[in-house]
C-alpha cells in the first residue's frame, strides 16, 4: 500500500510539473510579463564556464518561453543556444573554457525582446576560495575546515562545501560566511559516513541578486565559482569496524 501511495504521489507530481511548466512563444505574450533568470557557473575542475538563461510567464516557475526571431539572448556578443528537457524546461546556454589564470571577472548577458527593448546584466563572478584542513580529519574527533575568500568585496555570498569519499558518497555542508574568512567544524558522525582513508573536498562560492535589469515581471541572477577537488587523509575506524 505504501509503495502504491508513493507511486501515485510521484505521478501526480510529474503531471503537475508537465502542466505547470508549459511552453509558449515569446511573440504570444505581453513582453512586460516575461520573468528572466540567469545563472553563471565556473568549475576549476573542468575549466568550464557555463551561462544559462530561462524565461517564463507567470513568475519564475510559470510557463517557459521560446524566443522567436525578434527576440534574442547573448553573452559577450555571442548567441546562446536553446534546448528543452523532458519537463518542458527551456534553457538558453552559453559555454566556454577558461583556465583560472585567464578567468575574467565579468560576463555581459544581453536580452532583447519582441518590442525591441534591450536588457543588459553583468554576471559578476566571485573569485576562488583558499581552504585547508586544520590538523587531521578523524572519525572519532571530527575535523575543522578553514577558508579564505579571494578578493572579498563585502557582497553577500554563500558557501557550499562538498565532501566525498573514495566510493563517491558525498555530503554537503553550508557554513555561514559573514566575512572574508572563517571555519567550519565537521562533526565525527558526519565523517563516520565515509569509507576508505581519503576524502576529497571542493567548495562553491555563490552570489545571488534579484535587482537586475529586466522587464516589469522582474528577474534574478546567480553566479557561482567552484574550486577543484583537494584530497585529505581520513583517519580513525568507522562505527561498524569498532563493533567487530
């Protein structure tokens, strides 16, 4: 019975997503009602810089908008490619490869609508993050991560640390970042979830704002910089090993 309830709930949710996320051409709607969302993400690990844009009517989670010939999206003068997935979510994408040494601070994204109105926004990317482990990571005593934000400007930002073991199991922690540097204590019970003698850690640093150049419906912009993974030894026995 429980499995049937879960299945029915899943099907209802999937149907709601398909209906709620319909699609419409941009020349069929009032241009002031189009909500614009932009996301810029850079990965040191892959050296990929990706910019995605989505447009919707009825708020951020409304019907998805296909741009017609009179409308366009571009990044630094280069057109974005359009695609949609099985949930009818339309995304416009731009991708480039940059090393962390020639990584630019900003990308300019330009949206022109059916009325010829132009909206331009700067994706102001955060810089990287220096981080390290104080002493060692131990399943019995835990461990402390310290970090320092490069070129900190005082803007509100969020941090996300991803810690994974040799088998690919991972946990994500969100330390509170109120300044250019700080620390986070990883409790022993979290480290006990990992197998093996090594973990890899990476951190993503993000900025988010809703005060953007957009039609009357509004918009949002998020920029994220993710560091490459660093390996650290993990010592101590797991609870299962101690019980044997």
